[in-house]
C-alpha cells in the first residue's frame, strides 16, 4: 500500500471527481495544499447493489 490522501475541490458549487494524491498532505498558504509533481489519480467507487458496500480505487484515467 502507498500513502496518499483524498482531495476534493470545486469552487462555488462546481462539481468534480475526488482525486487521490500520493504522499502526506503539506500545507500551503496560497493554495491550501502543496501538490507539486505528485501523482494524481481519479477515485472510482463501486457499490454493491444488494448490501450497499462501497469500495474505492485510485485508477489511471485510461482504466475503466
């Protein structure tokens, strides 16, 4: 397993996909969090239609 954190962003009610960012979060005075050259992956979540269990994965954009 690789350490990372989830980033949710959107200004003024704009919708966006949650993203996984590699490494530990670092504060930034100007942007809230420093991202630099970190790997950023969209988070995909699957839900069991019978029990509602959720599983989330950080997948490269080219994967289904």
